[in-house]
């Protein structure tokens, strides 16, 4: 997969072509979410274990990723729509993203959900070696990965899935 990604990026095909090639890889999974510790912008920590009992969206992104920036308003709307029903969102900035850029982005866009900085890349590695952004995981109340999206989610489908998971 990494080799395909590098070849496509060298030839200018980018995320769009890779998304088409990996469409089958974004299907449902029954893997447990990895145990991860997120360092949030306020310096506090949150672990995946603390998300038990909640439905969570873990979004790997970067301020330099135009697709990530473009999907943020929909992520904000999704969070606002479902937050009172036991839904949590964590936006994990990639290790190459300067922390000052992440802080500025979060403040100027008034991101209402938790934002983490993956300074060392350990979180991205734990989640399968994330290199492409945006990559988003939907986790159920039991800590199981229900869906993985490479590229922006189909938000209509995501909202339907969230409604089902939150009722369960």
C-alpha cells in the first residue's frame, strides 16, 4: 500500500487516485482500536480507554492538507449534531504539522472537539502507520473500529451510521 501511495504521489495522481484504488480497504473492520494516548492542545491527556461507552471519531489530519481543511466544517457540524448523544471527536494532527499551526487553526476555526498533536508519530503508527490525510476511524461504544475512511467520509452515510451506533 505504501509503495502504491509513493508511486501515485510521484506521478501526480495524489489522494484522489489512491482513494479510488483503496475504496475496498475502507470497509467495516472488527479490529479493536489500538490503545493510544492523545496529548490535547491544552496539555491534558486522553486515552482510547477513556472513550469506552462512547462512539468516537478519530480523524488524522494536517493543516497543510487541503482536503482536511475542506472537511473541517462538516466534522464540526457532525460533532455538534451528535455530541449530546455520547459522541466524541478527536482530531489528531500529524507529527509533521507545526504545533503553532495546529493551535492557530483550532482557535481561528473554533474547533469544538478535542484536538491532539502527535509530536512523535506514535499515535499514527499505532493506528496502522497512517501517512495519508485525512484518515478517519469510527469507533463504537466497545472500542471496535466500525469504519475506516481514507479521504473525506460520505457524511450522509456517516450520520446514518452514527445514529445506529448511538442507539445501540
